[in-house]
């Protein structure tokens, strides 16, 4: 999998609340999951540093990953931990919604519309001859 956030930044943001030990592979697991979430909502999974939304999405992913780490490794009985999770998730989700709304992913209707379709039936398509049901054919096995 891939992700766009920096593992060190995710660790630093989570360490503001959680003191438990967690290694880079655990952080990267959450990064991959949150990247998948972002890719699903933005309908794009090949984010590059040249994309104008890239920096904002890095911040969003970092906040979401930090919230995941805090939720998993933090003391959920502590009101400060719950508040930190809520603040990070709400701010990241709000930013992601703004990014998705502002993205240039709209396509024109003409890309999906067919300009003209030929009728398949002989009743509406003059190029199709009408079947002659009155004359018998050589392969008519019932003799109609």
C-alpha cells in the first residue's frame, strides 16, 4: 500500500497525547488504511506531490492516523484522550469534505452520452427490411 503522510509527523502528533510505544509498521498500517479512505472519498488513488490538494491531504491523513493511534494506544477512559480523538477526526473530516467538494473531478455529460443510436428494429429503422412472414422459407420446418 501507499500513503502520503509522513510517519514521523504522525508519531509526533500522536505523542502529544499517547506515551505508549508503537513502531513504524503499526503507524504505516494506519497510514495505508487512511489513504484508502481518502482515495475512496476523492475517487483518486494516485496522489502526487504536484497535485494542488497534496499538502492538504497530507495534513488530513496525518490527523486521521494520529487519531487512530491515540484511539488504539491511548487511555480511552481519559476525557482528554477522547477529546483529542474527536477534535482530530472532526477537523480532518471537515477539511477532507472541503477538498472533495473543491476538486476538479466533474466530467461533462457529453463524455458519457451517446450522440445518436441507430434503431435496431425494422419499424423505426428504414435501413432494416421488414421480415416477410407471408412467404414460406426453405428452412421453415413447421410449414407456415
